[in-house]
C-alpha cells in the first residue's frame, strides 16, 4: 500500500505545495529560535529504555509505558491551537488528554488540559508547556512537553517527530458498473463560490489530508451490477464485504466509498453511511450519483459544475460520517464526546447546503471545502476509539485489540495450565506456564527474560467483572540479554496469576479468563485466552483462613520462593500446612516455608543501637528444609507436579536437590531428584508426555549429585 | 397543492400523527430516526393553496405542536423533536445524505 498520490497519480502539483507546507526549513532551528517552518503533526515516543531518566517519571499506574503519541496542532491548515496526547500502557491502561494552547514565544506554547479520557486517575496533570525543536531533518525534529499541576511531580517528555499528519486512513473508491468514481473537482468551475477561494483541482484525498489525515488508497474497482440497479443498505453491506479489499471485522483506519446510481429509497437519498450493520460500524459509505444531488436548481449558471460539486460534497459528507461526525445541526444531540453547539449555518461538509439561511447558493458562496473547527478538533484530537472506523466499545471483551500483532507472526505464545482440566482448588495458587516458539523459518532475537512476569502483559478477568492487569511483585532493572531463538525452538516461563501488587486478582471462586502478551521490540505476541475455574471453599475454616492468606505478605512469600523476614506471612503458611494438609495450598506453603532453609539466608537487620543496619546470616538447615519440602516433591510428587506446574516443579526439585547436596544432605538430595525423574517420566497431559530431554537433563543432574543412585522411592499418587 | 414534509431528528419508535387544518393527513407508528441521514419519515402532503395550520402530534410522548405554514413560501418543511419540543425548519429543498 502506498500513499494515494503514488498509487493513483490523482494529485497534481498543488499537492506538492501541500507537501511543501510542512517540509522542514532549510535553516537549522533550535529551541527558542524563531521559525517559520510548520511544526504541527504527530510526535511519538515508544519503547523507552529500561532506565527512563531522560524522560521523567511515568504516570502511576501506566507502567510500563509502551507508547506515547502527541499531536501538535498550531500551524498549517486550520490550526486548532491544540495539543493532544495518548499514553498507552501495555494495552490495558490508556490515557488521552487534550490541551488548548496559547503562544508564549517562538515555537513555545502553554495551556490547560481541558479533556481527559481513560485511566485519568493516573494522570493528574492540569497544564502543559510545549516547545518545538526544529531541525534540518524530520528525524531531528522534536517536541518537549512539561506536564505540571494536579499536585503531581512535574514530568518532562521529549517526543520525536513522526508525521505532519495526525492520523493515517486508507480509502477505497469502488463504483457500480456504468458509474465513475470521480474524486476530483475544479474549485472554480462554478461561479457561485467565495471570492477568495483558490482555484485548484481539489481531490477527496487532499480534503482529508487538510483535515489532518495522511491518505493511502487502494485502486478502485467496478462492482458488477445490471443497468437500473438500485441498492438497499444490506446489499451495499454485502458488496462491501465482497469488493472492498480491506474489509475486516475489526476497527481499522480504513473506509470504503461506493459510487452507486440510486438507493432503493429513491432519488431523495443522495448518500448514506450505510454501515450500521454488524459489530463494526462506519466502515462503508455510498453516494448516489443519480439522486437529487444531480438535480441542479432551475436557472443555475453552470448545472454541470453544480452537479460535480454536489457529488464531491456528498462523497466527503458521507466520509465525514465514517469519521463519526454528525450533521451540523445534530452536534448537541445524542452523546457527544464533549458538549457541542449546533452549527446551523456552518459552511462545512457536514451541513446540508439547502438547509442554511439563503439556501444552497448562500452556502456555496461561502463554502471553502472544509470541515468546521469543532469537526477538525474531533478528527485530529478526539480519542481514537471515537473516530476510527469500525471501532466499538473497547477493552472489556477485547483485551488485546490494541496489540501490535504482525500480519504474519513468526512467534507464537502459548499460555497453559498443564492439567487435564483448568480447575483449581480454593486457595490454590494459579501458576501458569508460557511457551514462546519461533514458528518462522528465520532465527528471532528475543530478550532472555521476555517471559518473566514483569516483561509480560497479563490480563486477568473474572466473569462479570472488569479486566485487570497483573502487576507482578518483582520489577527487575537489568541490562537486557539477547537470545537467538532458532526456528522451531521454544522458550519457557511461568507466571503466578493469582496475586501481585494489585492484590489477589485470581482468588475468589468463579470463572476467569487470562491472556498474556510478550513484547519483542515493537511486536506483541499475544496468547490465546485461557479459561479456568476456582472452586468454592469446602469449609468455613477455609473461608476464615483465606482472609489471612489473601493479603500481601503470604502472596509475596508464595511468589518469591519464601521468606525468613515476613513472620506474619510465615505464620499464615504454617497454619495452612498444619490445618489443611490435604489441600493443595499446603504444597505451595511447604515449598515457601522450606525453601529459605535450603541456603544461608541473608537478613538485613538493625543493629542493637538501632543506628545502623547489619547483615545477619541464618545458616541453611537441611533438616528443616527436607522436613518441609520432601513431603511435597517426593511424597506428593504427582499432585505437586500438577499444582506447581511442570516447569516450577522441575526447577524447585533441581534447585532443592542441589542445595541439599551442597549442605551435605546427599541422601535427601538424591531422593528429591529421583522422585522428580519418576514423576516427570510418568506425567502426561492430554496424552502428551513430558519432553524426553527434560528427563535426560534431570538424570544428568542426578549423576552430578550422587553418582550411585540409591533405592528410588515411588511417587505416591494423591487421591 | 403539495408540500414536502420530513420528520427528521429525535424520533425513536414513536407514533406520529400529522394534521392539516386539524384534519389528520398522516399517521405512522414506529417512527425512528436514522441519525446518519437525519431521516425518520418524509411525505408529500396535500395542503390548501393558502396558509394553513400544520399539526404534528407525537402521541407516544404526548408532544404536540402546530405551525402556521404558507405553502408558497415554504414548500419544504422539516420537523424534529429536540429537547422534548417539536421544532420546524423550512429548507430550500428536502433531501437526505
């Protein structure tokens, strides 16, 4: 797909003038220096580095920021003296803001934020100060915005110039057999026009570009139809699905414009945005070239030019509806995005020429082939979901509809529970496993920690409630290490879905849908959603102790592999081990309680005089560790394998065995690793066994730990 | 003579009765606006060749209004329901886009 002028060659030299309007000046520009070069357009900032020092703090709750866009609208055609921005977190948190601007110096503006949408609680700022930084080259052009007010720490962000347009939209003009999709007009062909109107060949794409949208286009094609065909809305919708090369059942910046002879309703309907059928509205429009718009008034001085102009006006009027623009007199009706006033006399594409005072002659005498300011403000600056064709209520049922998924992905992310049925006991922590596979035929570079919880986006949604994003306990800050993932190779990871900094999001009995996305550069690799069910408690005792479990301390202990510091958390876990030994939560509690005893555990404690801190080391206690963990990894190996998950079970068993061996508990170490080998070798889920290389790796570990295996205990199956 | 009357914005499943000099000339149920063309219904009405009283009664909402119309000056009449009131406009032409 190419820009319109390259694709169809419909644009003339005046479009080059449009292009030149926004070209950077040949003179170097710097902040604070006068500039006559337009600076309006789209600026972006994406994939910020791990250390966001140059960018200032991110708004709370939008962590990590995936992308920021800013639209500066202070010069060029029809400037709205507005700056707007969109801050996207990893797919679930999105903030949209708009500020009016006043010039305070060369390339400097300031103003108040008057509109916020989305996760506004995370964005307290009330004012912006904007500085445009010019450059010879578009890539060097920048925008610096200082956010202030609202009681928040000031935030300064630098954005790079991306485009002189605020949006990009794809157009396709198809036409009924025997009709022509005429998308251009000579603005001076008709004598009734503003005296100041420049004479030019104006095209539909040029009008859309002047509204702030880059235009790409597909070659138009003919829609076969016998002579005399009239069209119903449903027939046009069907035709759109068949003939529009971009048709898709999702929101996209694209629209189909159909030039037809007549609607079945007759000559009184000049055009219609017919696409209010199905879930994705506003993608299809039509104009009826033989309707009343081809009937000039009696004694018109140039009937042919009148018809051309009405058809041109009608086409863009319908396209305006696709941008979600209402008629000029409807602005105050329905649910407007902001309170709007009707514009009964507006000389806009969205007003009926024959409805204004003085009729169509009065309209066209002042019509400059443009949208009104409030319409331009909407198209350029309103939240995307309001404007974009086909967009609908967002997020709740479309958690990842904003994901940047390539057309032909070469990476595949699988989220799985690794059990026959996705059912969990009450209080049982939900550990999910992830598999990222290179399904392409070329190696892919990925960061080694791409499947770590804090690198992923994990969406948790309980049936009937709003979706939430998992905020994991561990937020690491490390130098990225890149790994080559060869074709067919996979990377594995685990994530605790039950709890995070947000609290226990997957804990109450009920049905949950969980979906994950891994982020590789600009690409989002999104898993299929996994549905799972949390069973209700089986006793009042469980309900009672759950109140103590479903808090931060025990969650941290379970997520991070135990603690010797959070005594309250350990007390809760110990109580669970003692009171609910048959429940799966006790397996997790035992691991969390026992794991810190497998190593010399460092504690940072205050000195006796409380003036300083010192590091105390609690020596490893293999006996205590064995007493706690062995019943899980050995005694309940099969159940533990299912509840902990394959990857965690193997990791914990191997780690525990190595640590026990290092602490001199060779027998316990061997017993643990042997149990793991047996359990994994016997394990099948949906008829699929564990990969043989996993067993072989464990056997290698076994050899390293204890060259001569002792009698193997058999893993006991839990009823 | 004929005038062109359009019911435009604000109707949703309404019963609408139109009268000319208190004589019912049109009645329809389920009158609903398609907002993208500002059209709920339109009709050619036979009216006297002199000023007359056009009555519009949205019975489902108990909203009624009368308009004095000179058919020679205003051969096109559009009526919309806005903020609970019926509002008339007299465009040069009736046509929907």
